[in-house]
C-alpha cells in the first residue's frame, strides 16, 4: 500500500487553473490524479514531499463526503 500522507492547501477557485497550469509549465511532477469532490491537484515539491492544492475548505469537503462518503468512511460525530 502506498503512503497517502501529504500536506494540503486551499486556493481560491479563480486562481486554481492558473496555478495548475504554472505547475505543468514548470514540469512539476504530479503524484495522483484527482478523483475527489472539487478541484484538486497533487504534486511533488523539489524534495519529493507530497502536496495538494484544492478549491474549498474543510467544512465544504466534509459536507460533500457526508453526502457521498468514500467506501469504508466512518463519521464519529
């Protein structure tokens, strides 16, 4: 099983496409294809750390997960 640990940062929706395009133009390596709710891109920094930039905050993402949970997802509250 691969390690899914990574750091995630929020970005305004209006800035997402330009940010992702800049990563691609700089030949940054992507480590995962987005399959989650909302726009996200998963990329590696120069030291190989896994990073994510996504549109929307935690509350918005939790709401989406409660409406359509991932397989095996359990909410404790």
